[in-house]
C-alpha cells in the first residue's frame, strides 16, 4: 500500500489515463476537477423553507456531523450540505439574488460532488412563485401592457422596477428593498423592522399577483412561450427539481434522493393557524381554504413528474404518510416522530450512495510526486482560464517551443512588473504546449510538458526539492530507472542535465518555471548556477521573473546574452484595454453608456495593467444607467481597486465576517477549504456576534452558507480553488491580493494572536465532539432584540444568555482518519492538520500545545515517518525548539536521527525504539514523559513489544564551539542564564558573546589592546566586570556591550608598581579587587563606577568572598587568616586565624543556611567557623589534611549546602557539612592527576577531568562506579566550568574548542545498573517480581523487576556456577566452583546453611519446593531435603541436561545416548530408552502439559515422542535430510503439538508433531536464541544481521516476537548491546535479556491492547518514576556474604554435619526417610516457614 517514491516507478498499462496525462503535461486531457476524490461530497438540499424548517434543523444538528465524520474517516473527503435557506431571515427567502445563487450552487453540486449531490424534501406545500429580479425590457413592457389590459393596477411595478440601459439588451431590474422602503434595519427599534417586513410582504404579494395574471393572459394568447412563462408561474422548488432530475441519466440519478411527506386529510385542519406553514392557503378569515392552484401544481410535481423519473431510473424516493391529531393537527409530537425516521433514513441513504459511488483513493496519499504534479496542473488550468489578452508574446513563445533543426538553444525569459500577466501567460503556454508540439511533430509523438509555479508548494519553493521532483517526473516519462536520487545538490543538478538529454524528436520536452524570485536562497538557488544556459536540441525551458527582485534578471543576462531570448511584458495600449473591457462586459450581457465611458477611459489612461482592467470590469458590470457615476467611482491603481473590491464585499456580507474570513485565508499557511472556513468563522465569536445581532442564537451556532457563497462569488477569479492532497483549498490567485488583504486585515497584533489561536484550537480539535464554546451577546440585543412582543427578560435569563455556550460543530482532528481499527496501517492522513497546526501554534504562543499536541505526540511522529516525512519531522522539532528552547526537544531530535534507518524501514518499531532511549533519561528530562505515555497508549497498535526497563546507554554529544587555535589564547569562559549563550575572553583583549547552538557571534567587545586577566558577571547579569594587566577594572553594560567606567586598582603605598591584579570578586552592587602581594582590597560601587574605600588586612590577600546578601566581605590571607568587613560601611568587624598556619587561605565557603564560614588552605585543611555573631566567629570544627602530598585544585559547595567537594591533584574528597567528615573519597590511578571536579545538580554524581586526557568521567557517589567516560574529540581537556544557572558543564580543550555538556542527560546514565560482567544466566521465580542473574563472578545479583535496579548481591566464596529457586523465590540454592552449595533466604539475605564436598554439574529443585537434586559428574549425585539438608538418596548414574517431571517422581536426563528416568526416592534407574539402530540422541525435552511425555531428536533425523509411563514410542516424525546438521535448539509447545527447531540460520522451522508437516518461516536475521512462551502462543527470538548491515549505532541484534497462530511478527525491537541470555517469565509474557556489560533489559508483550495490559504497563516502576517524581528513587543495594563455616560436609556416600550446625544431625542410614526429623531448630523453622508461605501466597498463573 505504501510504494516507494514515484521516481522508481515506470508507467505501465495499469496506470490510469489521468495519471499518464498529468505526468506528461497533457492538460487538455485532464478533467476540470483533476482528482475525483479531491472534490468533497456536496449535497444540495431542495425544499420549501416554511414547512421543512424542523427537518432541516434536526438533520443539521444530528446527521450532517456523523456523515462528515464517516466521509473523513473512510475516504479522506469532506461532506458538505448546501442549504441556503438555513440561517437566513424569512423576508430574504423570496429574494431574487438568493434564488439566483441557489440555482448556481445547485448546478455546481450536480457537476462536482464526488458522491450524492441532490436531496429533495417535498411536503404538502408547493411554495410561492418567485419575483423576477431582472426582466428584458421588451418582455417587461409586454407584461405591463397585459396587466393594463387585464385592468390591473401597474403603479407598483412601475415604482419597483427600473429600466437599465447597461444591460444587453436593455432590461428592467427590481430595486433594492432597503432603497425603496427608506428604512434601515435597526436592532434598537424592532417595531420599525417588523413594519418594514409587513410592508414588503404586502408589496411582494401584489407584484406576484400582477405578474401571475399578466403572464397567464400572455400565455393564453400565445404571446409568451411556456418556457418563458415558467419563471413567473413556478415555485423555486419545482425549478430545482426539474433542473436536478429532469433530462438526467439513470447513472446520475443514483446520486439523488427524494423524501416526500404526505399528511393525510390535511384540508380538514386548514383553519388551525399553525397548519398554514404546511400547505398553501388562500382567502381571509373566516373563509380560509387550501389554494387549489398550488395544490394542482404540487400534485403534478409530486405524483406525475417524480414517478415518471423513477420509472426510467433508480432514483431513490421515499414517501411517508402521517396522520394528524384530531384536535391539534400536525402536532409537535407527530412531527418529531417523522423527523426521527427521516434522520435515520437520510443517514443510511447517504452512506449507501457514498459507498456505491466513491472509491477509496490512496494515490495522492502514497505518491508525493503525483500529488505535486496535480497541484501545479490544477493551478495551471485555473490561471489559464483567466487569460484574456491575445498578445504577440504568446506567438513568440509558440515559435520558440517548436523544435528547430539547428542552432544553439537557450532558455526563454519572460519578465515584467507585478500584475503584468506573466503567470497567466505561462499558464496559457503550459496548457497549449502539448497540443502545439503534437501538431508540429505528428500524431505519433508524445511530448512532455513540465510546469512549476514556484513558491506555491513546499516542493517548489526550495531548489533541492524542485530539482528532485522534476528529475523524478523526467525519469518516469523517459523510462529511466534511477536507483537512488543524489543527496548532494550538485549531483542532483548533474542528474537533471543528464535527464534533459533523454529528449528526442518524438518526445520533445518543455519545462516552465514561473516566478524564479520565489525560490528560497538555500543552495544559492537565486544565483542560477543550476540553470543550463545551452539546452539539448529538443528541450525548451521558459522562465518568468520580476525585473528588480534579488538581481535574478541581471544574473540571467550574464548567463544568456542573446536579446531575442527575453520578452518584456509591458502595460497594454489604452484602446486595446478598452476593447478587452468591452468584450468582457458583452460576455455577461452588460455594457457602459457613452457618459460612463468617459470615466472608464480616464481610469484606463492612468493604468493599463491586465489586473487593473479586470478589476475595473468587476466594478463597471454593476453600474446602472440611472445611477450617477463620477471620477471617484473608479480607482486608478490596482491597489486601490482591490481595496474597493474588499470594501464592497464588507457592505454586502458584513465588515467583521469579511475581515476575518479573508484574514483567515491569508494567514493560513496553505489556504483554507470551504468547510474549514465555515468551521473557523463559527468559532470566531466576533463574527457570530455580528451575524446574530438581531436574532437569538441556537444550536448549532454556525455561519449561514449564504455568506460563504456571496464571499466566493464576490471574489470569483481572485479567490481560486487549489487541489492539495485530496482537499480543495481557497487561495489567492495573485500575490498582490494577498498583500492587500494582509495590510487591511492582519495588522493588529491582538487580532492576529486571537485569529492564530482560533485556527490552532480548530486544528487541535478543542471544540470538536459537541464540546460547546461560550458565546456572549452584545448589550443591544439583550436590551430589545429578543423582545419582539415587548416582553422583558428575567435577570436569570439575561445572565444565562451572556454566559451561554453553543456547539459550533467543529470536526474532530485526529492525525489520521482510520478506515478500519483492525488495520491500523490503512488510513488517510489529516494533511490539513499536518501542514497548519504547528504554524499557528508557534504564532499564538501556545507552547504546551506545541510540545504535547504535536512534537510529543506519538501519532504525529508515527504518521509522518510512515508517509516518508522523516526529515520534515526533524525540521518541525527544530522549529519548535527554536521557539520554546526546551532541551527535551533537542534530545528527541538527536534520538530520532540515531534511529532513522530503523524506523524509516520499519515504522512500526518506532514506539519500542523511542521507549528504549527515553526511559533512562525521563527522570532527567521530565517533559519526555508525555511522549512515553503516548508510546504506551498508541504504540502497541503497531508493535507489541513494550520496553519496561531499558539498559541502553545514553548516547550524547555536546555542543561544540571553536574559539581559538589553542587553549592558551583563551583566558576566561563564562556561562550565562541562557543555556546556549556563553562569554569568552581571549588574550588579545576581545570579549565575545556566542550562541553555541548556531555558532553565531552575537556581539563583541574590545578592551583596547590590554590583556584580560579575568572577567565576571553580576548575579543579575546586568554588569560585566573585566580585570586587565593595566591594573584596571572595566565595568560594562552587559546587555548593550558598552563601557560604563574604568577604575584603577591601587595597592599599599610601599607595594611594587609592577604587580598585577591578583583577583577580584563581585557582590550584588560592588566589585572587590586586590593586587599581587597586597594587603589592601579596593571596593568599587558598580552603579557609579568609582572606588568607595579600601579594606586593610593583616597579611597579603589571597582570596575574597562576599555573603549572598551582599552585606559582608570575607578576605582570606596568608598564615590562614581571614578578616571580615562590612561592605556598606567599610568597617573591619573581626579577624580569625586557623591553627593550621603553615599555608594560606586558598578558598572561602560561606554557608548561609548554617551561618558558617569554611576556610580551606592550600593543603586542603579545613576550619569551620560559626558566624552567627559576625563580629566574633567561633571555631566549631577543623579538618587537618597536611599529611596529604597533593594540593587543592578546586572546591565546590553543593547546591543544598550539604556537602563540599574538594578536588586535589591525586584525590577527590566529599565532606558532609553536617558532620564535617569525609563521606566519600576517590583516588586517582597511578600517574594520573585530576584537573577539576564538580557535582551534578542533585549531588548524586561527580564529574571530573584528568590531566592529558580527552575524556570527561562520571562517577556515582553511592557505589563509586564509573558510569561513563565521554570522549572529547577536539583534544585533551584543560578547563572545566560549571554553570550556576543551569545544570550545564563547559569544557575547554587544548585545541581551543569549547564544549557544553548537559549534566542532566549524562547523569541519566546512572539510572542503569550493571554487574560489570556478561550475564550468563537469568532466573525468575514462578511468582514474584524478582530476577536473579549469574555472570561468572562470585556473586548472584538480585534485580527488582519493576525498577530494573539491583536490590541485593549474594557473595560466594568461589565463582557461582548454578542457581535454583523455589517457586515463590523465597529460598535460593546456589553452587560454586569451590565445591560448595549454599541455601539463602532471599528476603533477609541470610545464608541459612552451607554444604561442602562435591562440585556440582547441575542443580534441580522439585516442583513442590521440598527437594533439591545435586548432579555431579565425578561423584555420586544426591537428592536432599531442602528444609534439613538431609540426603534422600544417591544417584550413581551421571546425568546431563536433566529435568524433573511435573509429578516430582523422576529426574530425567541423558547419558551415553540414553534417556534415563531415575526415581527421586530410591536413586535407581526406573525407565530408560536407547536407540536400537545405533543412532544417538541429540537433544530431548519434556512436554510441559504432559508430565510423562518426552520428545527427543536422534541423529537419524527423527523426532520421537516417548511415553515415560508405558515406555513406548507414541509417535515418530521424520525430518528432511541433513536437517540436523546445524541443530542449535528446539522448543516444544505446552500441549506437545508444535516443535520449534533452530538451526542457526534465518529460518524458523515449525514442526507439527501430530501431522509431521514442517513449516518454514523466514526470520528477520540469523537466529541466535529462541524461546517459546509458556502458553505456546508466541515465539520470542533474538536474531542478528551480518556485519555489513550494521546500522550507525551498532545495532546488529533484534528482539522479535512472532505469533504462531498466523506466523506474523507482532513486534520488533533493536538491541544495541550484545545479548548473552534470553529468558521469559511464566506469568504474562515478560522478556528479560541479559547483555555483555552486565545490564538487563526488561520487555513485555502486549498483543491485544486490553485494559489489564494497559494497567500492567502503567503500574510498572519504569512508568511510575516519571509519574510521581523528577528523579528515580534508587533503592539501596544490599550486599550479603556467604557463611565462612561449613554446616555439612559431603563425602563419598555420607554427610558429616558440623557440631555447631543448625541442621539436625542424623545417621546416614536414615537418609532414605522422606519425613523430616522431629528435632527442630531455628534455621529449620525459617526454611520451613518460607516453604509454607508458598501455599498461602499461591495464585493461579495467568
């Protein structure tokens, strides 16, 4: 269903004629609507508005939304109902303009609807005859004469109809009501409005009466034909039925439906006032009767016309007969019953017709090239239809296109200013080019015409995608098989030129590019280097451009020198324009009078652009001969004319509606469809307030379609339809129109934000599904509009109306429309949401919706990748990141890049691939939680593997910024509040502010040639203070990078003048600086930039630190002395000295929370002083480190001030500030020295760098384990700087490259536990959430299933070789290579007892957890009681690969090609089987559900099923020859029906043990290990690919789950480490994989997404950690050690218990007893209680 790109497809006979015509550019062969499915389903409702109001309202509320949803989900189409009467006031129903519009729309529906197109609702009412809006003068005068002859009063006709000489021929038109009644509508005076309506009703009835009588008279006399008389005598509904159903083919009539409602004996109820709307009545009270004439016409229509149509076609007609209530007539209850039935039938009929007439069309869904071609072809046909001017330019292009016999061929360039008609000319050329070439080269030729209107689509806006699409189209047309298209732009250009050479005389080629200036500047597209100047003989390229845009025309002239290749479109001659205007008017039967012509000529003398002529035509066609025109009636520029057009629309449709409608169309990225425009306007309260100013709002609150129709009609030709991905969009035909609309309607920022928000909410589906949006009415309405009968509203009702909410019937907006929930990969993409939502969210400031509604939405990611838009995903994420600066988005983009190859090839694996990578980091990047939950919710539809705990190491690369050629040139690096912005200082005196992500230099400061010693920012980053070698401090305004002041730093009077500034520090408002060997500290006021005073200290100052509140300064000096000053006054408060006075104070730490000061000397000794009394600090603690031989490199106080990190050259120490003792200490290896060390944000990790290394090391504090060593590719790291604002780390390498590391992401590596050695074995108890692993070390590791962390370590004396568990997992028995066995209590970690004596080859435990079987290869094997350690029996036979039968009766194993069954009670061989024909037994298995049935494979390639009870072969299955040559493993299903055999190749061999049939299923790679699920429904296997197929992340292993019922792979997941063991749980289907680095991965299989399994995922600890906490809560890892003393020593055939053993000593002769000794002890009781707990905690396996 999802084919590869179109470029690889060759045309074949199956390709449709439409497709072939589109690809070759034969536009004349294309239908007017290019894509049959691209049209919406448009249904015209024909009905009398009076008697069908309730039906139409009910259908709109309840049925239309369901049908719309059905069409969107199943066909990707819109369902639209055209009901022009809905929402229109009653006095407008008879409007001639409305009737004219109805007939136009009816014709449009019949022509363009993809499915049902016409629904007739016919009742007992025929309806009123229509008032003609315009009558030809001769016909009107004839009617007037007839009326006079019939002695009728004609004054009314003469008043209301006016002669118009502008009509051709002259005509009389009906004057506007508003003009004649002289009363504008006013919501404040409803009585005036009501009077007007009543007056109009009387006038219209009288006019109809005159027309009816006069026309009848003329018809009777034969002066008027029947066809002429119809328009005066027929009602609107008869005209519509006749137009829609008469003279139609039977096939067409299948798309039409009629619903007829008959009311029995309706004449009886004619006097009931309410019945007047259901039938035509005549007369006055009390003699009211049913109108016989109208009834006659109704019967003729209903009972003659429609049955005649039905007789000759399959027209659906439903007739319903209802009976009136004897008292109430056609009551509400009866009507509701009818409406309910109508709604059901209407829905069913629409569904039937849609399914019968529309085919699901996935062509444009799957073929982006085809969709691109159709979009440009659609635009071309539209533009060509507007081409009016037959100019010489068309002939020149015609001659150029025809193939010539010789000479150089260059591209042809058409240029001209805006609105000169370049696009229309090229569209006309593209339309006719195929025909010109076909006519010139003969009927056998097959020309190719390629047209692109640049900038109108995404693919035609960028050079790379433009050339790619053109190359693909050329390859298809010329049958060139291109294996893969180049990614480099120059290679793509070469391919383009090579494909041009495929043209020939029989297959000439024309390429048309309109608007070169619309190409983006990417790849230097506007320099035109890609355009071939010399063309092959049968190739023609036609281009158009503006003359003064981007210098394109100038570049073309440098490229193509021949002047004949340039055509300039200049303004036309006025006379020619006048002629064009005249022809345009005549085409619509209009003209201008001689007096009006003067003003037309005046306007054309000022502007003769084609667009101006067309705009003038639109204005002039509405002129009437009796109306005055003057110079102001016509604009004189295109700009003014467009504004005038928009203003006239505002008068017609309403200012707010027009401004918002045109604003929405303009601001939408790709335009809006008609239905979308309706929906969005309905959501806009300002529009609805304008429309509902005089009426009461009701559900659903929608814009009447009449306004949309008027808007489209008013902008016909300017607002054009464009087909994009099965949707017809309204777009501007000209960029000038778009600019004017933008200027008029999109200037106010508040309006813009509101409109973008409405569009964003619409595409998010915020108001879909019947959710109501609040709507507040304006006060004038509340004050009187509702009160038509002078009744007053209650206060509660007013409040209700102000706060009322209404359903706007906005559709649901999923990312895909799912055709069939059981087939998730068959869908229609919601391309409208794809293209619009992100655009509007970024412009209305809805960051959360941007993150969680799109980027973190799994459905969006999956759909985009599925349809081949992976690169678009990355660009959208980058756009969202630039907007929000959320680092989660950056990580997600990098993650997606790393899995690109995997997910583009297998999109279904997206959820599992993402979960593997996101689970370790979600505690550090919490916003990714939403995406993980989305993967859990929607991922199992496509991939049944759900990772519960991921062991994948986080792959991370920092942002890098080259600063200089060497680190020696970089003097200082400062991080800022913005994580991507840093300040750097070079030794040449320049200070640069960089954006690290874009590598852009934001601003730069030069410090006048002085060398920079250091620089610092104040905490608010307002000031930047720089120290220079000139002994000055430069104070800069950091925001504007301007120098505020320069202050010289002076030392003591006797100090040397050659000294430099030794250091400086900053407080909130002060800078403190001191010189080398100086005892003085200068204090500077940053605000005013001058020195305040100097602090005089006892000794030379070495460091200064200020308190956080900026009140105090602490000055460290030689002889470990510190002096405290008051910063505000300069007063010296006190001086303290540490008793470790050998060095100097190197660092000072101020602990505000504890009110402590810490002095750290050069040797690392600490003294802690209590500063509660600042004037008299008290020594509270000291820490002497003078014995250490390494100096202090750096020091850091943790964020919560609970720990101090001291980095020395040879060690790192972490001090607890509560106890002031060393909590942890890390020593450097031999010949290694630390450069710097810092703490992570939460203090869990230590990050350090070492001398002459290019790596950053990360240690976990609690275990001391090195979690990662990240390489810095740019060289050895010489400097490490930690950001105080963000959890970021800056490192500088020897090559002068700055790297920025995100500590949050890196510390996520500590979320993965590892044993450090490859996992050799995994054990899971039958029940419980614990995993035990063996890794070839002396430890057994106990893992928590839910968290994936190691909970405990059981240490042994030797290397652990075997391990078994009881079913509950409470007791564990292990053996090591020191010939010891251990019994452990797993909860407490106690080694209950230890047995020495024999090396064990295999450990087994009985299913009842009572006995242990210890198999030995050299000595006798033993069966012993787990509770006591007592021997039950000896087994003298050596057994291999042994099993215990489920009845706990036998231990079954192999020895010397025999299968033996040994009794667990006696140790004797009870059953045995050996091959009689000399063959050997290769492997055997027990059938889980059949305890006494054994399956084994022999070397004779037979599978034998042996009954242990009967000792007979039940069944034998022969395998193919050489089948077992590479046998690796085989699995048996629990019921014994299937055998799964692995042979180390890429095939899964499924053997039916009943029938002997062998089925081979191809695997995804070479099978490494396989496991069958406990229920036998699934096969889980790990396969690997060959090394050459390894992806960029080294993932050569894959975990696959196959459903055996249908052989389908239901889940696949890459493994990015080498697996060493595969295990499955017995309960559910959980998969545990051990890896070579000692980590484990835990997965679960969710085949059917039911509630229980969803709960299973949601309650797993891997989900809980990011549900409730920002960081993983890591359990403490307990370490348990083995017993030193031995409790029992096994000898040859006896055991000897130690005297102090807790196990009861008994004689060996009693060893065969199955009952325990009666002498109990505490150890025995603990074992027994653990075993008994098994019975109490037992639950059935699921």
